[in-house]
């Protein structure tokens, strides 16, 4: 359990830095955690992020979610399920 907690913390830091580096939006809040359910063949990581942008363009959330999924898969042995909510300024 401690290993999953540590991985979730490192994944949260990756989410934060990825959003910061994107230039698309500013991070507001994030929730990164492993599911309790056992899905065979999956190490499911739930990622929910809220970001602030000049307009609530859904394309921003979609681009960020795709980038986050790619970076999380490449960095950790996880199946990331990512949801990004774009909040307008």
C-alpha cells in the first residue's frame, strides 16, 4: 500500500508539472489515486484535474487529458483514467 501511495504522489507531481508546462491552462486542483477495485491486468490510476483557462474550451481539457495519459503510461506501470475540467477565468 505504501508503494502505491508513493507512486500516486509522484504521479500527482507529474500531473502538476505537465499542466504547468503545457501553457494551455493553470492548475487549480488535482486528485490522483489508485482504485481499490481489482481489475485483472490493470493497475488503475484515477486522475481528476481542474484547470483555469481564459475560456472553458473543451479542446483544452481533451489535449491535456491525452498528454497526461501518455506521460503517466510512460512513467509508471499504470492504466490512467484521466478527466480534466476546464474552468473559465
